[in-house]
C-alpha cells in the first residue's frame, strides 16, 4: 500500500474504534478528506484507495481542481467547509453536494434563491461560532434559532450543524454543546472534528469529520 492508502486505513480504524466505544456504527460517520491546498496528484491516490468524500474551503480552488477529477470518478461527493460569499452562492451550489458554512441571513437568502434557480439541493449545515470567538466565522449561538427559522421560511433545508472549537483548549465541551444544539433543533447531522480531535468528536456524536493533515500530511 502507498502512503495515502496507509493513512486512510489508519484514520478509518481510529473512527471505527471510537464509534464502537460509543456504541455507534462506524458506517454512520462520514469521513471527509479535506484536500484544500493539495493538487490533483495528491488527491488521486486517495480516490484510488476508495475515498469518495472530499472537502474544500474555497469555491475558486474547488472549481479549478474538481471538474477534471470528477470526470474520472463520477461518485465523488464534494463538501464546502469554508466561508462562502453570497455572490458565489450559485457557483457553490453548482459545484458542491454539501455546504457546511451557512452562517448568516444574507447567505440563507442567496442560497435559497440559487437552489430555486438551479433546481439543485445540496445538503446544508449551519456553522455555529461555538466558542463565541470574535474573529471566527459562524452564527452566534444565541442567533441560531432565528437563523434556522429564517432558513425554514426560505425553503432551505438545514440538516445539521458544523463547528470549529477554539484552538488550544480541550474541544470535548464544545463538541458536546454542538451535539446538544443539534438535538434541541431536531437536526440529525453534526460536522465536527479535525485531524487533532476527530476521535473525540466521533465519541461525542459527530456524523461528519473533516480530516486534512492526517490524510495528506502538512499543508505547504
Ligand atoms: C482545514 C480544515 C479542516 C482540516 O484540518 P486538519 O487539521 O488539517 O485536519 C477541517 N475543517 C475546516 C473548516 C478546515 O478549514
């Protein structure tokens, strides 16, 4: 096995073991390989090893890389995990199968309009600023009920919540809070956990983990 296949197998083993410990089914956790900054040559070995869900944080970069990769492998699922400008909503809807970064009213409206126009219906997550950090993207915890109500009124189906906990502190309480917020609002999906903490996230209810470095190595 090459490096990519080895790393993929390792990450999958960690997910499966954490899931079992939490009495969950490994198949209920979607591993998103975060391929931002990595080129097609780095991505292809993971596709060859069977990986199908990939995450990008910029629309432009995804638009440059993925059409060709997808032409070769039709069943790839592409997730947008980075901030989205409202004026790129339609392009994002055309490119991505899931958008994890719905975080404000203007974007809800732009996405609803783009869905109506294109007929496409990706999976949507609201990103929550779970640590209430000043510089961080995401909807404030206190604004979440209003944003979810607005999405429902606009016909935008939100299926889950996404969060990035504050750096350099124990992430578990933040994962538990995101899980609780999702539960409270009847949302089945939780996108949480990155290379350094996806095992903890799985034990606390993650349905989607977003893993870059552990699969691709450090970004240049
Ligand atoms: C880059 C990124 C990741 C992956 O981070 P790693 O630490 O490399 O696993 C996950 N989620 C988001 C939102 C990211 O921007």
